[in-house]
C-alpha cells in the first residue's frame, strides 16, 4: 500500500511538471513512442468526452464488448430489413436489438500502414487502445517476427483479470482467430495460431494465460489449433493443449458440444465446438450439428462470469458475418447479423443496468445497398433493370467471387436462394474488407461518452475508464 501511495505521489509531481504526462496518467501506458501517441490520443478523447458529456460518477460493474466482424453500416441496414421480412413485415421499419441503444458514434478503422484494415490490427485497437500494423495482434509497431517478446500491449481483458474481475472470450470463429485472440494473445503475425516460429503461438498463449486467476470462459471453434497432428490437429510440437487445460482446471473444464456446454459447472470453461470455424447459422440449423448458437454461448458465458461479485469483462464476437461477405454471399452475412442481434438481446436480459454494453464492428465490407427497390421488396431480391434491360439485385459487392464477364439474366435465377452469389464489379477469389467507418452502439454506465467520429482505439479507453479507473 505504501508503495502504491508513493508511486501515486511521484505521478502527481510528474503530472504538475508535465501536463502531457498528467493527461495520460496511466499504468498501462505503452513504452514504444509510436504506441504512446495513440494511447495518449485515446486518453485525450476520453477527457474531452468527460467534459463534453458529463454523466456523474461512472462506475460500470461489468462491460460486454460485442464485435460483429465485418458488420458495416450497409450490413446493419440490410439485416434489420431481412429480420423484419422474416417476421412477415415490409422490413424497413424494423430495428435490430442493439439499434435501440441510446448512444451511437462512428469509428475510423484504418491501421497505421493500411487505409483498409484487417481484424488483427482493428481488434488490437479495440482491446488494447493502440493502433498497430495490418496483421499484427496484441503488439505495437515495434514487434517483428524475430523479436517476438517485444511490444506487447496489455488488453482490457488482461487488465480486468489483474483487477480480480471475471473474464471471457466467445466467438463463432476459431478461438485463435484474430478478434478473440486479441483479448489474450500477443504475436507479430495473426497467422501464428498453432506455430509461431519459435515464439509462443496463439493457442499456447490461451492455455498458458497467466493474468489474474486465468480466463473464466473461452468458447468458439478451432480445436485443430490445440491438438497435435497425431490427434488430427495442426500442432507439430506434439502438445495436446486440451489435455493441458483439463490438467489445470479439471475434466469438466472442457466441452465440445451444446449438451455438455449446458450442463458444465466448471468455473474455468474452455469450449471448442468445431475443428475449424463454427458453422454458419444457416448450416447449423439445417444439419443439426452439436454446435451451440452464439446466443447459447453468450448465455453460458454470462452465467459463469456473473458469479464474480467484483464484476466481469466479456468479449463476444460474431466472427462469421465477415466470412459470409468474403464468400460474396450476402444472405450468410445477414443471417449471422440477425443471430448476433439475438445474442445481444439475450445478454441484455441477463445483466443489470450496472453493465456497459458496447456493440461495434472491427471493419467494413464492400457490400453496397442500392438501386430503387420498392418499399418492402425482398432485401435479397431485385432492385430494377440495368441499362441493357437486365434485372439487378439491391445488394452487390465491389469485388469478389460474384464477378462475371457477362451478367446473368436474373429473371431466370432465384437471387434469394441459399448460396446465391451477388454480382461483383472486380474479380477476386475472396471479397475484401471495406474502408468506410463502422458504427458503435452503447448502453449503460459510460455509454454517454460514445459520440462523435472516433478513432477505433478510443473505444478501449472509454470502456477501461467505465470499468476499471474507479477501482484504483
Ligand atoms: Zn475478414
């Protein structure tokens, strides 16, 4: 305690001597000069928001960050119409669950070296408060493949663990994929999921996570990253990380299907429900796999972390909105977004008003929404006729798999069918991300700070201030 007081006094002296260090008076300040610039800018935005939108004594007991991977504004609008139409309505009047939140802002998603970013650099910004390079995860710009130990940025999940809170990460993608991995891992290249060229890989970092008393819950796909090649996995080091987790937390601390997920009583639960990414909602529903839905995983995760009286931090990702778009199949992305909305609705039912819920996307996609379709037209349907008299759809992509040298005659094709590839202007094997801003929605203590056009790394600073700063 004496040491803590001493360090606070030293900080105050510094603070009086140098105004900039006062503004960024934070134990978590990164040491790298470029990273500090981003960190300090995040703290400045927070200070400005506290002044601009004062809201009394902000104390969030819990924070849940929901990330819709690749959930652009066009995706949100199209999905709200899709959901409304599933309910038999015209659709335009509908709102997704998180669109009822009282606060909204726009988020600039670029990386330090790319105008259009990826999920690793953006998740690092969201979870660690610093913008970094494309493909870099949980580390600042000083990290290289050779110096794997350098440039680690502490995530909000790690900080929450240090404060004694319960924590968790949930995703429909592989748990070692960029977005969930940014909560617990630090690597120079996001692809180091099961092998990091002599450094600790992402799966290994999850199993060996050492902050606080460890992650309480981690649910998603990607078991192959945790298993040795002899057991059908990808690990060439011979380690079976699932067995290592069970040795640490007990046999019932690992589950692999919906049934075992629901009955597990473990307070350190790892769930890996598929070898690779989990199934798209559409395929899971139709084929009856043993995989839980994002809503079921959200329910279980909240049930576990709620047991901690101090509070919790959860990151819950809908990872496959992004994959539907990359495939050029808008219907998949819309279905995932509707399920994402359901998971958020369920979370709201399970937590109290002392929880800050933040919903955002990491980056956009190139899906466009246009033409002049009539009110209530099927969102996956036809908008009108092109200059040659051929029908065209309301949703299209700027690039990707849907490119055709000669356009199909869509009067003979059901564009609302499963697997339909929307037209794309530029041929590419995989549709790309988009560079336009994404929305962030917020409700609960601290939500009033979410306004304006923000750099993406600011979101970390707002969540951290609401969840942790008052606990010092
Ligand atoms: Zn992507």
